[in-house]
């Protein structure tokens, strides 16, 4: 399978096509594809989903995708690599982490809020105008517009249900998931008794309720979410292991390494070497 690369940390371009120029290509970067006009089917990792104007798709590194177009379609494509995530001083990197965490099982449009969909449409219009009419400070303008789109995408992804959640899940489980994500760096607030008290449940009921709704235990969910955030710290930041341990409430490097190795079979340093090679 052919592999596509990018040569800059951020690339933005407009396409008007009647057939997909790239099919089943493996990317080593992130790609946001916004549908300006047209209809068809988006194919990603074997999944198929119909698309129309206003949809926004996220493709992550090592995904393979393509489009079956129903006539002429217009797209605005934003490509950015890991360096772009490292370079931009996000007020909170959690926007990007959230986006990355959920993106691996998404095949549909990431925009589910109608107001955000309208706002994204306006941003994309401005982005298209910026790339078509070069002027002073154009690169800065493009980056600000792209970052605004990323934040909108991230907050929409944040409310999409996790992969294993029951189709009949109620609003309370989503509130519990939001609570866990908000306090993932504070172990004292993630104790079962504390979470149960926060939502007016008994610890025993919380455990069975969470498993029924999410098809995994609450401890498994907390651990897997924390592991993914730690992985992102290792990939997208220059933080030392002891700094990551401190951020997530571990006693020391030994403690976080035991936790990480139990789930990933290797130390944090070994993982960082592997993903950076």
C-alpha cells in the first residue's frame, strides 16, 4: 500500500474533483477533510459512510481512506503532522488529545452540533479565501483559522460516545465520563467512592451500572484513558518522565513505569524511543 507524506507541519489546499485522486493510501499525518459541496461515500479502514456538504472528517496516521464521489465534489483539506501539535502553544493540549483519543474509531463526520457546524462552515470559507488570496501575515492567519477548526472538532468529538458504550446509554453515564476526563490528573477524585458520591450512587451500584453502560469496568476505562493521555505526552511533548508522573498523580517514576508497563509491556522511555524512531 502506497504511503503519503507531507513536507511541512501544516498544509491546506482546495480540491474540486469528480473522482478521488488518492485511494487506499496510508498517511503518516493527520488530515481534516471538509466537504464544501457534493455527495458520495467516505471509506476509512473498511467502513463506509455517506457524506454531504458541511461534513468534516478526521483521518489519523496509519488510517487508510478514500472517497466514492457522486459527481463533482469540492473539498478543503487540512494536513498537519506531529510537529504541528508540538509547535503550537495550546492553552490546553487536551483539545488535541481528546481528538486523537476518539478519532481511531470514528468514520463519520466529527461535527454533531449544528451551531458548531455553521461556525466551521464560516471558518472554512475564510480559510479558503486566505489560501486563494495571498497577503501579508497570511501564514499566521491560516494557522489561527485551522486552530479554531481543531478546537471545534475536539469539542464535538468530546461528546461522542466511547466505542464500547451501549446504544441505550443514558445521559448520566455521559456525565460520569465527562467527570472522569476532567479529573483524570487527580487520583483522589477518581476513587470509586468519590465518583459514586458525586452522582448520588452507591459504589457497588456504580460499578455494575458503568459496566452495563460501557461494556467495561470503570477502573478499565480510567486506566485506558490515562494510558492514552500519557502516550500523547510522550509523543507530543518534551516533558520528562518524572514530570508526567507528577502531572498524573503518580508517586514517582517507578510508580508510573509499573502502571504503564502493566498495560503496554514497556517503560515510558522505551515507548518514547519507539514512536520517535
